[in-house]
C-alpha cells in the first residue's frame, strides 16, 4: 500500500505543531521556577 506524499506531509506537519506547542507550553513554567529560585538567593534591599 502506497501512502500519498501529501498525506505524509500533513501528518508530519501536525506532529511538528504538536511538539512545538508542547514545548512552548512548558517553557513559561520552567522560567517562573528559575526566576523564583534566583530571587530566593538575591540579597534583599529592605
């Protein structure tokens, strides 16, 4: 059975979009954790 190239391209494009959205969904959480960790070690100016 031969799958048309357009079908393969559509599946690969969908997969790439899913991967990109998963990575971009997790990045803000990592950034917030990293910033809060750095802030906990910063000297206070109070």
